[in-house]
């Protein structure tokens, strides 16, 4: 087992650590893309997920004074000058769904040496995932999947060296709405309105489960977990949750959130029976227009580059372009 480097402390995070963890992943996101950004990960919402198991599946590493400058970013002195003295050095989390395909996150602050901290966090993730894999049903193929942005070759190289395979490509796409907006063209016979909280919740959850059932790494979510993720988001705005109805059935929906000074399109889906009519593009354009009205002209989203429903093409038709690339790295685990 890789030991904790001198001057660092490994422990479990608690509720009081959540703001610092959010600053960490925002700082990491900014380092990856070379500009100030707020990550699409909402740590508080993730911690509120009853299936997240923060007590057993999250790890925090606190840094020491005088961290070395190693080419990844600024020095510890500059971090203190910016008022980030309580930002953790590193963080990892494991999410273990019923499919037994675990999702791992590894995040190291740019001020710290990822050659020391990344292997430690990766070992912790793998060790816990192997524990959980031993209880996997016989019809499951337990695995650990870690997403890595191509701008972090250190993490990607470390994963490959440990036996992970890059199994999926992903894009972060972006648009500047100051360059112009398209108007949505709606398919006939549909009713378009905002989500009505407390009224539409179960219909929206069932539509979401149905639409994404064929997607990469899909796993069923209970209504309570699904609702907790969305309604636990601090920036949830019903005006940015647009739903297309065909009678009393949800045909599609699109949800966006403000993230820092930018807009995040977090969920765009069209159910199979209503695909091929331009509904996905119309929903996206409607939400982009609403973000523009609120002053969020820099809009981004993440997408599976091999999406079976052709989502990348839809986003390109709206004027979005690939901004960043990354991959999903998979490590197969033995269940016994």
C-alpha cells in the first residue's frame, strides 16, 4: 500500500469539508482548461445522495505548508495569498451502483505533486471497489471506471500503468451565445412548459429512466435518489427545466444550471418514440435562449462521444463545438 507522503494527512471528509472540496474540484477544473471555471460536479448534491456512502467511499488528503511547485500550477504561497488555505490537497470518491460498475473520481490540487497523491488515492479506490465486488451477484461483471480529462496526462498514464483500459471517449462541448442564437422549431402536437415541482416529479423521473436506459454506464435510480440529485442542487431553477409533453406523457426534457459565470446543460433527453423529429434540438435551443436571457452566454455540457442517439450531432447543429476531450478508463474486478 502506498503510504501517505510526509506532511499530508489522510482522513474521511464530513459535512464541514464540503465547501473546501468544491473549491478543490473547481480549482482542478480551472487548471485543466486554463481559465477560471466552476466544475459541473456539485459536491453538496453528491454528498446528499443516500447511495453515495460518504463515510466509506470518500477520502480527503489535507496538504502541508510549503507544498512543492512541480509544474502543475502555482506555489503554496500563491494559494495562501488567494485565501485558499483550507482547500484540501486531494480528494477521491467511489460511487457503487447496483450494476457493480463503480465510478471513481480522483482530484489532486495543482499545487501538489500528483505523482505522490494520485497512486495513493487510486489504490484506495481500487481496494474499496474490490471489497464491494466480492458481494456482486453472479450475473454482474464488477469494474471500476475512472473518467480522465486528456489535459491531465499524469492521471491517464497512472491508470494505464495500473491496468485500466480506455473504453470510451467523451467531449466537453461549448458555445458562446453572443455569436447569435437560433430559434427552436417545435414538432407539432406537443405542449412545452416548465417543470412543475411537486406535480410532474414522478413522470419526469420515469421518462428520464426510460430515455437513458440504453446509455453507457446506465444504472437504475430510485425516485428518491433521482429527486435528491436534482432537487439537492443549489442552483435549481424551474425556468431552466423545460419539458415537452405529448398529452400526459413526457416526450423529452432539458435541464440547465448556472455554474459560476457559465451555464451548464446537465440533462437533455428525448424518449425513443419521439426521436428523429427535431425535439432534442428544439429543447436545447429553448434552454440556451433562457440562459442567454439570464446573462449566461458561455454554455457547456459533457457528452459521450459514442452516444447511440447521435447527441453530438444535435449539439453541433445548435452551434456547440468540442472544447475538451477525455476518456473513461475501466479496470475489471474479480467478484471472488
